[in-house]
C-alpha cells in the first residue's frame, strides 16, 4: 500500500493487500484517535495513541 496510513485504506483495497494488513494489525500497540483502527507501529496510523497494557 505504499506510504499510506492504515486510516487511509479503502475497503476495496483490503483484499488486494491482505498479507500486509495481517502484518500491520498483529499484536497491536497503538490505536488511531480519529478512526479507532489499530496497528503494531504508530507510523501506520494518522493519530496514534499507545495502548497501555494492564
């Protein structure tokens, strides 16, 4: 998907890059404060917030 954040992905793009999506969302450490998507690296989100482990 290039340099786009996960927040910018459109539904029709997901099936064509499912392998990348699996890698991005496995063991999430961040959530987007704008759209609530989650990722394992803050660079994949437009407004990343760290998920705290309890």
